[in-house]
């Protein structure tokens, strides 16, 4: 359950939590065309001299750019600029007195016409914030999780928009996640329509083989994850060889290490896939190094990526 906070930003106004409701004729509720984002704010330790300390939103600009991209792809024209939505994110955390939290901007088609086309329905924008700890649990971050290749394939690139974070597309994620959980696993891994490894229900996937870090390339059916980009950047800075490439199911089973990345999932190690241990079934050394670097950058003392941080 999400804990109730004070305010939700709705079309330019700070509205009381209980008053942020929608009409049942809301077009997006019926047909699933709405763009959204998931963003984290961390209370950072900052450097010894205090630089970079306090609450910062991680990679806010990149997330709001992806929101704009999702809107562009679905022909949604928000009434607010990217800068206004960024400001709303900052002000919402302040209005709720939050030092850490998760932000959920959402652009959706409101009520009016009920046909699929509905070109004149109002485009609504909202930003919600809530407290969210480790998405897959603290133990998952420390020890890794057990995954199952889903019986659901990831959307084909000519069926939906893999590069968009669009609400209706998440039926695929919800079905895959439920299937995995009901079968006793922590998370699903989906293959694409050609049978190559794609991503999790809400995470990008990486493997390590013989010291090389590998992840599916952007021409595949994956979301262009911002955490994925963060980890690729940090790996290159650590001189870890990186390949963006196709990965097969058996390459995944035979990997030395594997992990998920995502704003919610952060950097979660994978210790088992389809009842096969990944490597020795424990968190591997490259995963550990990257996870430590990641947490140092988002909430620790690292100040080398100041351009990724927006002060609240
Ligand atoms: N893939 C999917 C399907 C997702 O929903 C997410 C979460 N936004 C990701 C990957 C990871 O993206 P990011 O690192 O930008 O949160």
C-alpha cells in the first residue's frame, strides 16, 4: 500500500491527496494511452565538504525528456512544458516534506468523447509522489533474486512502442510479473518476439561473461532505461568492457553474473534463472562493484556526476 501524503500536483495546482480523482469516462482508463515516468529522489550524503548533500532528484531532466518522447510518440500534447513539469516535481517533494521518494508524472487523456480517436479530449498532467523503499526488497539488493523466463514475449516493435513508457503497454508487464510470482519466483524475464532476451517487467537486464558486461542493444524491444545508461556510463569509467548486443536464453543461463537495473529496482542482482544458478549463485564481483558505484552516485558521497542531480 502507498502511504497517503498531503498533496498531488494536478494540472498546475497542488491538490489535497483525497481530492486528486478522475472521472470514470477518462479516455486513458479505457484505452491505455497515457505517458508516465518513474523517478527517484535520494537524500544524499554528499562530499566531506558538504557539496552534493541533501535531497536531490536523480536524472530528472532525462526522465522528463523521456516523458516528452512518450507523449510525442502517442500524439499527446501536454499543456505544460518540460520545465514546468520538472518544477512541479521539485515543488511536490517540498509540499509533502519528503527527503526521499518516488515521483510519478503522468500525462493522460481526460473525459469527453468515448471513441478511440477522441482528438479533442483534454490532455491532463499530474505528478504524484510516494515513499518507496527497495522495489524488490532489501534482501534482493544484497543477495539477488530468482527469475523465470516468461511465457509472455515482450511486445514486437511493430505492435507497440518499446521506447515509450505508455500505460497500456504495461498489461504485458503485469501478466508476466503475476505469472512469475505465482510460480514462486521474484521477477519475470521476457524474451522478444524473435526469442532473444529482452528485459524484466520493469527493469533492463545485464549479464557478465568473462569480464565483459553485456546488455541488449537499443534496436531491440527494450525501454531505453535511464539506470541502464547510468550503469553503462559507470562501467566505462571503471574500464569494464561493455557490449550492447543480442543475448540468447542460453547465454543468460551460462552467464557468470546477471543483474537488473531500473529506477525502482535500482541495481538488483539475479542469482538464478529458470532454476539454474547464475555463476556460483551469489552476487558476482562486477555486479558488486557497479552496485557500490551506483549507490555512491545516487545517495553517497560521489560528486563526479553533478549534472545528474537536481537539488530540492
Ligand atoms: N524496462 C521497463 C519495462 C521499465 O518499466 C523500466 C522502468 N522505467 C525500465 C526498463 C528501467 O528504466 P529506468 O532505468 O529508466 O527506470
